[in-house]
C-alpha cells in the first residue's frame, strides 16, 4: 500500500457518519474503493441504510477532509448502489465506538426474518426488550435493558441483498 493510500485511509477513519457521531465512515464499512491518480482521488462509497438521508453530508465531509491533505488537488466521492452493504461490513473498531455511544452493534450472525439477540451496550446483558421498533432513525431501534435499567439504541441488522 502506498503512503498516499495510507494517508487517505487515515483521513477516512476521522470522518464520522453524521448520524453516528464518533463512528467513522471507514469503520462503518462504507468505503468500497479508493483510486489515486497522482493528485486526484476518487472514492467509491456504499450507502448504508436506505433510510438514512445523510449521503449528501457524508459526501461533503469526506471530500472536505481528503482535500485537506496537502498533496490532494481534488477528491470525488461517488456512491455506488451496485455493491451491497451489510452490517457485517462494520469493523470491530466501529462496533466498539457504537457501544460507547450506547448503541448496540448489529449481530454478526443473523438470518433475515429471525429475531436476534441484542446485548446491552452498557452491561452486556442479553436481558433486553424492544421498546420502540422505530427509534430516532429508520436504522435504529430503542430498547431497554432490564438488567442495568438503561434505555439504549440498537442498530438493526442489514443483510446484503445479492
Ligand atoms: Zn444493561
């Protein structure tokens, strides 16, 4: 991997998803491809949840951040709907960051249509209940931990549609 590539990835690890502060677009698994042509960069990203209308913000933030690298003249960001994103693409760092924000990360193993176990991000108990399936955004639900008595949010699992 080139130094420039490493620099771009380091920047992408600093760009947070507007809906999930402190979780970077990189750790959410949204970065599909990075092309570097001397001083021009093209980043192909995969949108996460269809219900999250933050793509314009993400595009702007990524472009702005990458163009702050002194050697970069131009950074284009394109969203591709061709590659399926799933919650499996979230990195371990991303999952830890979600927990710190009181959001239970999606399960690693999940079959569409089946219930999944949600572990409380505060105490790790699985003694939790679904309070509100709809939550603040289409991609999250509100749950309640019966063990530590905290309400928390859970990210819904998304399985790639092939
Ligand atoms: Zn708990």
